[in-house]
């Protein structure tokens, strides 16, 4: 029995069955939870994400930032808030790409896990949040690490890679009598209970679901996006994540397909097994988030110059392969990264949600 399981069981005995999102939140972010213990994205941790594959993803994000910065008439300060920043791989790669906006750039890594915030602070040069937000013009780039979204209004952008899939979903099941909510009882097993708000949302999302169908309801992700958008005076919110276009697609699949667990670079067990010791993550259905624009990650990266960066790397590799020096090796790994980031059955098939 894990420490998280013990605590959850006590809480359920006191208060009754808990909604899935509350249980998942505790398993990931509560005391002894998966992320709270410093686990997560990275080669030395549990799974790889686009920024953790290598610096190319950040180099393309740097190009996108420059485009947005131009759209904002080279605003200074230009504040970029990164949600769910993990150990800071994205900002490192963005700064490494030396974007034109660097002098105006104030980057805030927002990360809920204290050990991951400490890991980011250990490898980045950071300043206190108030200093970063209050820095004089032209003093960028400056970086801060924060446990919560900073309070705006800001001119800039909000970005998040693989955050929304980690904001715990409510789960609904279609029964013979209509929709019910999946909760967790003191055996740490699923129970179905009626809930009017869940039923109404589920019915609206998938009115013709078959009995037995399940869907996630992304209340917390919607709230996070609304909060992020409300901090921006002007500028885009851009979220990268795996998922599908419509919730109905998930209703036709078994829940283990879209509510998955990971640990130690492999898949974990059922979502209620070893609570606190495995990541629990949910495919993100775009229809619940209502972005202004949704496109695949491959298309987004290409629209911001990925092919050009990959072509340059390919020529460098061809010219220098015989030398086998660091420049040659970096170029070769960039070519490989480009293939991984655009693979339609992998990272390239992720969706990019943009609110203007
Ligand atoms: C899958 S990881 C992605 C990390 C990083 N963005 C990457 O791509 O490598 C999700 C991260 O979001 C963090 N997180 C979850 N909820 C959060 C919230 N409400 N605010 C800030 N960070 C959060 C988790 O602790 C975790 O580090």
C-alpha cells in the first residue's frame, strides 16, 4: 500500500467516495505524489517530451516567439509564461536559439512540483518573480520560476507543453439510466454515482453514446486555460498536447486507451494501481477546450520554420560527417529530432491549441 493510498482511503472513509479528478490530483501532486516526488519528464526521469527530446523544439518555439513579438510591435517587456515547465528544458532551448526578442524577454516557468522547480532553478540563471516582472526595459532575457500562474495583465504569450493531459479529468460513464460519474470508494475501486452537472456535460458532449461508454470531462484544463487567458492583455495562448479532435472519439474506445499510466520510460498499470508511483495522463479532446485554432504539431512546427532548421542541419552533417566533430554530431541529432518531432504517429500527431 502506498502512502498516497493510505491517505486517500482515510479521506474516503471520512467523507465518502471521491471523484476521479480528486484522486488523480492527490496521486500526482499531493504529498508523496508522483510529480510531488520530483518524477516526470526527462531522460533521467520517466518519459520523454518534445523539449526533452533535444533543443530543436525550443529552437522552433523561439522562431514563433519572434513572430508574435513582431505582431506585438516588439513589446518590451515581452512576458512568456510557461505552464507546467518541468525542469526547464524548453526555456533553456529557447534561450540557446538566441531569439531576436531576447532583450525584451521575461520568461516565467510555472511548475506545481517543488522538486521540479528546484531542478529548474539548479540549471537556469533565475531571478525572483517580482524582479523579473519589474525589470527595466531591455534587460532581458530574465527567467523566474513560480509555483503558480503570475498575475497579469501581461503583453506576451502563454505556452504549455503536455500540461493539459496532466490536469486531472472528471470521468463519466453512460449507463442504462443516463450518465453517471466514476468515483473511488474506500476499497480504492471504482463506483458509479449520479451527478447532475457531470451528466449534463457528458450528454452535451456525446449525446448518442452507447451504454458502457466512458469519457473524460476536462474541467480543470478549461479552468487553467481561462485563468491563463485572463492574465494576458494581448498575445496568444498556445498548448501542445496529445489527444483527439472530439470527445466522441474517446467514447468509442476503452478507458485504458485514453487514461494511461507511465513510469520509468514504460507504461504503468491500471489508473488505481500504485497511486503516487506512476503518472496518470489523459488524452485531450479539443472540442472541450474551444481553441480558436487547432492543428497538428508537425504542421505547427513546419509553419514556424522547422524544415529550414532541419535542412541546415542536414547540410552541416553532410559537410562535416567525415570530421565527426561536435558540430557534425549536433547537426546529425538535429536531423533525427526533426523526424521524431514530426512523426505523424508520434509527437508530430500531437495537437496544438491556439487562442489568439
Ligand atoms: C508531462 S509534464 C511536462 C513537463 C514539460 N512541459 C515538458 O514538456 O517536458 C507536466 C508538468 O506539469 C506540471 N503541472 C501540473 N499541473 C500544474 C499546474 N496547475 N501548474 C503548473 N504546473 C503544473 C507537472 O508537475 C509536470 O511537471
